[in-house]
């Protein structure tokens, strides 16, 4: 007999999202799209300007909420087909500091957008690296938070940070 699917919790405010984050039992994924079930996808990393596959296909999640909130609004899909030059990105460092950046054109577009932050049970994922959680299986969220620009809790820097390796010749 198939189990009756549990109802998705609609999170009304960021305070509740922070409570779930503090519990340590949940992970978060930001998207500009409405999704019922997440399937593993291939991630890519830019190496010398070329998209390069990054590990095996997976569903990706974070133990913290700020990067997923940012990603729910500043996702490449929100800028497809637009003529401006948009620059957005984020990094999660080994010391748990999170850095996000978006140029002025991207911020102006994001002001008019809303996004989705999906909540997953941590038990469905494994930690890869220092801060990235992955699942190689199809995954369903247990809750959803509807985000907008006012929910972004980290400072948005106007450009990508320059690392020491980029400044060395």
C-alpha cells in the first residue's frame, strides 16, 4: 500500500525558516521555479571560462538559509533572454562565511521577482565538502518558503571578489 503524501508546510515568515535552520534537522534549496519533486542534476563549475561537470548529478542543498534565499531570486533563469549584462554569484567558504554578489542590473530585475526556498529532511542527504549537501535520489521537500528581495539577509556585493590566485601571475 502506498503512503499518503504528507502536506507541504507553507512557511509564512523568515523567522520560521530560521527556526528550522537552527534545529539542524533540515536543509534548504533555493529556486526561481515551482518544483514538486527534485531530481538529481549535473552541476557545473567554471574552469578557465569553460563549464566543467562538478562531481556526479545530485540534488543540492545547504544547511544555512541565506545562500538558498539569494539563489531563489538571483538565479540564471531569471535573466535568460534579457539584453543587459548580469553578473551574479555566491561562495560558501570553509570558515562558514558566505559571500554573495550581484551587479546593479541583476538587483533591479530581482526587485520584481519572487522565489522559492525548499526545505528537505537532512536525513535524505550526505555532506560533500565542508558545506554542500547532496542527494543522489529523487527528493521531495517537506516545506516551502516564498522569498523576495527583502528576505536576503547577507550584504549583496556589486562584483565578484578577487581571490589571491587570480591576482598572481
